[in-house]
DNA sequence: CCTACCGATCGGTAGG
DNA sequence: CCTACCGATCGGTAGG
C-alpha cells in the first residue's frame, strides 16, 4: 500500500502503471525489465522502487486492476434490462469494447495463466482462476434465470455458462490476434457471430412457459 | 538445418526439443534460459549449441514442428467421410485430443502471438498468423461445401469459418486454463458444447435441396 | 561433450 | 529523484 504524497506523484504512479502494463503485455513477465519501464517514463530504474517495492508487486497490482476494470466495464449481465437475449448481447458488446480499448489488460491475463514461473507464478495463476470461476458462477445464475423465463435451451445452466465462456474466449482470441490492426476485421462480423451463438443456445421452437 | 551424425545424437536432439518446449511453455521465451534447458538434460549450456545455433532458431523450429504436428494430428475436415456434421465433429475431437496430449505445442503458439519481442518476434508472429489464415481459408472451403449440401445455415462461408474458429479457440482456452488438471473438467461437457455450437450453425428447419 | 570466459543486463539496495 | 554498485544470470564464443 504505497502512500500518496501529492498530485504529481500520483500522476507519475499512473504513468508507471501504464508503461509497465504495455511492456509486460509486449514482452511477457520476464522479458519486461524494470530498466525498460523506467526508460519509457524518462526515469532511471531505482526511481521505480519509490512506487512499488518489487517487480512482483507491480505486476500483481496491474493484474488486479485489469481484472477489476474489466469486470466493471463489462457490467453484470444479470442487472441489465430487457430480455435475457438483449442483456447478454449488451454484456458481450461491453466486454469486447473494453478488450478493444484495453489490449494490455487482456494480454496481462493471458500472461498470468501460464507464463509466470515459480511460487509467484502459482499465486498469480490461482488468483486468475478464482476470478474466472466467480464469473462462471455468475453466468450460471444468469442462465438459470433465462431458462426459467423460457428463453434458452434446457441444457443445465452449467453447460450454458460453459458455452458462453467458450464463445467469449473465442471472440477475445480473435482480438488477441488482431493486435496491430487499427480496425480488427472480425468486429465487422461480431453481430453475425453473436446471432449464430444465440441460435445455438436459444430455446427450441415450442415455448414451455 | 543441423546435420545428423548418428542415432544417439538424434535422440539427444529429440530430448533437447522436448525439454525446450516444456520450459518455453512454462516460462515464456525470455524466461526460459538455455542453461535451464541444458540442466533438464544433465548437460551444460554450451553443449546445446552443437544442436541449434541460437535460442531463436531453437524456438522457431519448435514452433514450426508444433504447428505441423497439430495440423497433421487434427486432420483435414474436408477429407473425412460421412456428413459434414460428422466430419467437423471428428475434426474437433482430433484437435482437442492433440491439444490435451501436447499442451506445450499449444502454449508455444500462444506465446508466439504476442510475447516474443523485437524483429524476431515480428517474424514469429507473422509466421503464426499466416498459418492461421491458411486454416481459416481451408475451413471456408469446407463450409462452402457443407452449404451446398444443405447442412449449414445460409451465412457466408467466411462467417461460418469465423464462427468455427471462435468456437475452437474458446475450447482451446478452456484447455489452457486446465493445465495441471489431470482430467480437464470441461472435457466431460465437450459433446454438449459441440451440440450447442452445431445447432447455431446448422441449416434452418426447411431443407432447400 | 566440457571448462573458462565474454560483455550485457537482470532485480534490487545504499546512500544521498 | 539520482549515481554507484551488488551478486546473479543472460545468450553466446573460444578452444579443446
């Protein structure tokens, strides 16, 4: 918990986080050096340690902030208005928009899954997996409600949530491959992809309400 | 192109590749050190340079071999027998089986997308993207045929192939999160996920053949 | 296949 | 916020 001194040092802290997220995303955990991050800010390496006590702490806070920002930006599908179909479509749009606008956040999460080694890597991986399971549970609750409303198929909510995660991960992978493209080409087809997905999980012809 | 001397040195080369793939997968490109790879083989670092002239060449060959093995193991969906639905299901099964049995191959590909820096990183990324586009084109041809046969919906083959890639990437992401689990839990639901996916892209009620 | 070694860079600290 | 520095490790080479 670093203490805040004045407005300027908060601002430097923000710039530090932005630079670090960029370098971690581009080069991986080990490949991003503290010297490299400092250079992006026009500073020398030791100055960074006024803001974060170690590289590990810096990475961990970036990851936590990314997950929190993501979660906030994509909103809770359960709390939207309209049909469950509309709610999920809105949730998808928010999530994709966040990922498009914050490519580093997505890259940090991918990194954290596997490519951070040792005891620290295990902590990071466990943290991420926990968030993922929480999200999965939330979506299971959403699909259970959608099922009660007769909007989705009669598979278990667990399977429906798993199908949603599969679709969402797939879309985000397209985003990952589109780094560098100003206008990712798959975005032009997002709505068609969504419609095909929804058709797969929508309730069958007869309504049972 | 290293020259083969005798049976023993080929075997050491194979062990080197296996060890290197494992360490790259676990720690990323920079995080995996030549010393670390050598230690896994009970050798000293300089000995590795009898087999590969540099770390970059080693990584590149591992990536190419992984892609080739993957491509061979998952087969061409177009060349299977049976309905297009059956062909695609078989293709999915082979791909998932390969990924489950060769987690390092998958990890190397994820690595290569983003976390290899500099000029070498650009080469690697371009190589991978090319393979992906080739695969996408192949699947577009598959879906064009399936459409002629009246098995799939009337979206363009491009969109259908994109939907397939989305589904497949999503499934492989589940696999990525399941590293360490002896029996990835999502595999128990693979067939249900497949059915929901197929329902989304299958031809609508009336047949137009 | 090894020992010995190269210059460069790593995360982090001391001290101001 | 800096200079100066720590021991460790990096990819790679020389020479045998």
